[in-house]
C-alpha cells in the first residue's frame, strides 16, 4: 500500500512508479511538511511516501530535497542501497550506478531510481494539473 501526503509548491516534481503493484502510477511532490528535510521514501509509516509492500526497502531509504540549484537525492544508509539509472547522451539506458550513502546527487529530468525492487522515474519539468 502506498500512502501519499498531499502538499503544495511552485516547483513540483513527479515520480512515476516503473515496477511493482503500483506500476504506472504518477505522484506529484510539492512542498514537504519540513522543506529542510525534503521527502523521505521508505517502508516506515512516518515517511512522506510509504512503500510497505517492498521488503527490500529500508524503513527510511532515501530522501529527495530541493535547494537553489534543483532537486537532489540522498541515500539514508539503506541496507540494500539506492541505484541511479545510467544513460548515454541519447538517453538510452545502459545500466545502474550505486548512489553512495549520505552523498546527495543531483536528479535530472527522466532519471531512473532503484530503491530495493522498486524503480521510479523522475520528471522535473511538469504541469502538476496534468494526470
């Protein structure tokens, strides 16, 4: 079951689930309850986005946050790590790269992210009112 917190901002980011029981679902992230913390994704009930069906996710697996330069992702010392999809210049997928724990990395539009068995695609330039 995915629990979603509905919040607002002027610079939303969309996450599209690319695997599992919610494959194809799109979620728009706006302003988190604590902007300094950003969004925390994981299995714990106190995460901003909860994926309790994937036992490969840590309780608090990863956080997404925004600063003046854009959106970032940070692995929160997860047990099964976080991987970013690697692409060529023409945007074709070539594999995945390990995201080092506690070393935030910028997120690019169309970025693939693997958390446990879960794959997500990030869209930065979105219209939050589009389905």
